[in-house]
């Protein structure tokens, strides 16, 4: 077993040229499996509770000097939600004010296609994690900018699905015909 701990402190923290702390987060997602184990089109996203209260959000945290934004997003997802996967193309950048600190932040969000959900992770005793459909996640998420990122992710995934259906409209029927002919 590997011992994992969350990074602490702000000595490696990045700030932009206006003095805003830079944070990076992920929207961990997967497609639900049906009872026979096949993938469905039902999208699920993973939300986590805040450390201080039970408000829900997506994993996010400070972007540090020794890592890329993608590495920071992956690290935060592992530390806070206990998931690993593929970080995909950035969803966007948001400027927002922290209600608790009264300071401005610059936040970046990425999709994370989840490949592994860990039984043990650094912040498992500090947070709850819950898979939800998009509507439920949007309703419980406490940050407006994370809701916007979720909307962009859903748009992107729907667009990719439509492109695939247009480019490969008969792929399933073609496969069935080939299998039947064997």
C-alpha cells in the first residue's frame, strides 16, 4: 500500500499578475454501466463535500509552481475525491471572488474521465463523494463558475456524440451484420 497525503501550505502557490490566487479543478465523470456491464449514454459526475461544511462542489485547489495545470487538476482529484483518470482539454478560465476570504481568484476547470476510484485517498476522512446525474450535480454545486464549467462539459460531450453518430451512423448495424455472417 502506498501512503498518500495531501499537499499543504501555500509556499508553492501560483498567483497571477494581479495577485489573484490560481486554482485548478476537475469535473470527474463517467458513463453509467447497465446491469449487463455495457456502457450507457447516462452521464454521471462526481461531487465532493467541502472540508468545512456539507456544501457540494467539484475537486479543486491551488495550482503550484512545480506542476502544470493538468497535473494540478489530476492531483486535486486524487487528494480530494480519490479518483484517477484522463484529464481532457480545459473547459475554461473563470475569475471569481471567494466568499469566505473576500479575495479574487483565477480558476481553471478540466474534465476528468474517471478510470479508477480508490478505496483509500488522502482526504477520505474530510469529505464525502457522491456520483450524481448532471441535473442533480448542478443543483447541489455551490459555485456558479463550476456550474458553468459543467454546462460546457455537457455541451462538449453532446457535440462529440452527435459528431460520432453522423460520422458512423451504421456502426452498430454493420457490426451485427458481420457477426451474424460468421
